[in-house]
C-alpha cells in the first residue's frame, strides 16, 4: 500500500540565493557579508509570530514523520507560491496552515491533535498488507 499523503499549505520563510555555482564560490571565499545577508534575509522574511507558527508546524511535522514512519509522507507547500495558491483553490482552504490528508479531509489552523486523529482514521481504513 502506498504511504498516506499529507499536504500542508502554510506560509513559509523565503530564502533567496544566487545560482548554485555562485553560492559555492561565495561560501568558499568565506565572505561573511554573504552569510550575514542570508541569515538576515531568513530572519526578516516573516513577522515573528508567523515565524514561530512555522517553527511549531515544523516541529510537529518532524515528530509526526518519526511517529508514523514510512506510512505517511508529508509535503509542505508555501501558501504564497503558485503551487500553494493552486492547492488552496483546489482544496478550498483559505486559512493557514491547512493540513490536507490524502486529498480529502483538512484540518485548519494549528490543531495538530485533530490532524493526527484524521491521519489515524485514514490509516485505519487502509487495508493491512498480507
């Protein structure tokens, strides 16, 4: 049985980089201003309350991935990206984070217990391998 897909549409911090080749060169030169710019860019990409919400979401995803093992696959989609806008329209969500389980049920907000209950419910409906 394929793993259960859990898509999370949320506002995510945005990082901007040079092309991959340039980043290698900049990192090799140990130019502190480039590293400082990347850190400052990350810290200012979202308001502090949204960044804390994203950290909480990230912690939950890490713990849930460990708990469910290979039975569940998590995919985080930035709500401000083209994919995020498309998925928001597709799943008819307008509050974030939105947790969409197997393209069916969704748990809005940071009610991770509800999301886990929906995941558990879907996993119980899957046939057990013989």
